[in-house]
C-alpha cells in the first residue's frame, strides 16, 4: 500500500509532491513513492512550474494563493508543500489518496 508523506502542523499541513512539467494539462495523477504526483503544463524554467503548482493547489483546495508555499525543492521535481488552514484529512479527500 502506498502512503503519501503528510504531516499536520500548527496552522496547516505539509506533504510531498512530485511534479511532472510540460504535461498536456494540470492534474493530480496518482502517487509516486511517498509523494503525490502532479502533472503541470508549465515548463521547469524560471520558477514557472513552481508558480503554476501553487496556483493549481490553491484552486483545488479553494484557498488563497498566499496560503500555498513550497517549503523545499524549489529547483527539484520533488517538493515539500505547505498548505495553511488545511487538515491532513482534507488533503487526502481532495487528492483522492488513502
């Protein structure tokens, strides 16, 4: 059984994301190792993919863009993302993971 790294902390939740840039559309496409795999249309150039990732997560979690932060992995496909005012249960429900 695949388990995604999700950690609740004061004020929000942190979870792992694996980004696939230059996809045909923005979408959650399952679990890879211990991370949520997210396909993005943006290229991995000049922080474009990071920007689109934050916008996409804000949209699907219905939070403000400023409530989505990349904690680590700014230049990597593997990232640690923090969502403010969101619970681990909400993350699991929205992303469709166990």
